[in-house]
């Protein structure tokens, strides 16, 4: 395996994951420039619901994709086909159930997350549309890892890019031209994801990956295997949003609505980097899983080293951009000049966390790619757990400043945990991956 092969998988995945994060940012851009700080803050409160739907799709899709790749590496083609079929059924079932459940609880969830008054009204308007089309989001993101493992990274990236471009065009039409506000932004998102789901299904069908026949026996075991591995990528997708909920609540308590607006624009920007780093792990997953399936340990460790180096380089480059252009990015997003100016002092705090984030993402992805679910799940939720602890302890002594720094300290603590698990598990060695695949 060459570094060129590695890049052919990772670069499209990084771009695709970055674009997936821009879905909400695009909504925030159009709404922020039309409604202002209240609209942007409302989407910031509402976004965790969107992210939850996408995380469910990512978890199920990635769980099926990992077992598909492990089985193919071991020469078990029929078993691989069964895992692909089970993942497709899981996506359909989760989409139907969660779309209805979240639509019925759209307003109470936002209230529980701290939204009040105008933020609650605007956020509910956005989420009622988003959740009504939630099954499209689950399918749109869930088919991508299956397609990546079946047909390669470029078709998977094409699916997400097509949905993203359509989302931009519809945001411009619905929000700016037709003045549909929050409803228009939400409609643009779910239509874009629906288009991605349709295109992904078509490409998967072309690659022979839409065979949904399940075996007469052993179905329960297939779903259990998928959910066991999928819990880690689900957690990785939800981590920034669990942190988002915590930060929104503590920022509102210590800095008021102004601090929430500042955090909204910084969180949106940093979220792109977070997802791009997650894309390094997702892009290298097929290679790591196949090496594990073939028991090619030198090849596995080589991919892991390449992934760590690429992620650190990406973190460093992103940090330079935010350091130099952070205020300009905030103004571009449509926040007030005062909030944009304040974000200039906040960006460096978050920049300091990027290298820790890079190592956490690669370590977690390396674990679940070889079927080591427990350490991967542990790392998936380490950041919000540490963040909650720091937010409870530090802000009473330093106010909003220590609310900002709690994020960086939490990511540093999670990186220490990742290093400990890495050494304990022998560098995510694949010998412990489940042979049942």
C-alpha cells in the first residue's frame, strides 16, 4: 500500500465530511444575514437535533461498513453482503422511528436545552421541519460509509458534495429570495440530504450494494455487531454537539445572549475542522479494516501513522487560518460587529485544542476500524464528560473566560486518555478484532 492510495481515500473523505458540517453553517450564513444574531443563535441551539439524526445514520452506516470490510478482508463475501443488508434495514428503521419521535418533541427538547423566548420560537420553527424530514438525513449520511467501502471514496464524496451544492442554491432561494426564514433554511437542508440519499442509493445499486436479503437465522447477531461498532462513530459525531449544548448553557449563564452569539460563530467555524479531522479517520477506515481482516499488521500500523500525521498537519493549517482570519470569518457569518470583534479573542483558545482533537479522532477511528469497540466508545464520549467536569469547577473562579478554556482543557484530557488506551491496547492492534465478522 502506498501513500498515494492512502490519500486517494482520505482526501475525498475529509472534503466530504467538511462539507457535511457546512450544511448547518450555510443555514447559519443565510439566516444570520437575514435575521441577524437571534437567527444564528437559534440555529446554534437547534443544530444538536440535526446532528443527532446524522450521527445515528453515521453510526449505523459505519458499523455496517466496518464489518463489511473486515469480512471482505477475511474472504467471507456472503457475510459481508449480510452486514450490508442489515445496515440498510437499520437505516430505514431508525429513520422512520426517530423522525416521528423528534418531530413530536421538537419544542420541549429546545426548552430543555435552554432556549427561551424568541430563540425558542425560531429554533422550534427550524426543528419542526428538520425532524419531519429526519429520515432523509439518516439515509443521506448513512449510505456514505457503505458506499465508500463498496465503491471507494470518490463516489461517496460526490454524494455529499451534490447535496451540499443543492442546499446552498435552495437556501439562497428560500431564505433570501422567498423570505421563508427559518422554515426555508430547514427545507433547504432536508431537500439537500434527500438528494444525497437518492444519489447514494443509485450509486450503491450500481455497485451491487443494495441487496437487502437477510439470512433466515442470525439476523439479531448482525444488528448487534453493527450497533456495537457503530456506537463509537455515533459518539464521535455527537461529541461536538453534546459539547455545544453544555457550552450554550454555561455561556448563557456567565456571558448572556452575547456570549452565546460569539460561541455560535466560533463553534460553527471550528466544527468544519472537527468534521474534517473525523474525515481522516473515516477515509482511512476501509484501509485499516481491510488490513485487519487480512491480518496485515505492518500495513495497519502504517495507515494509522499516516492518518495521525495527516490529521496533525490539517489541524495546524486550520489553526493558522483561524488565527489570521477569525474576525473576518465571523463578519462573513453575519453576526454583529461587536460579536465578531469578541470572537477574535476566543478563536486562539479553540485553536489550541485542535492538535488534541486530531489525535483523539484518529485514535478512536483506529480502534473501531479494527473492531475494538470499548476503547473507541470510551474515547467517543471522553470530551463532553471532561468538559462537563471543567465547566462545573472552573467558571466560578474566572467567569466566561474559563468557560472558553474548559473546551481546550477537556480535549487535552481526552488526548491523555487516548494515549493511555493506545499503549494499553498495543496501538489498536487488530488481533483482538472479532472473528465473527
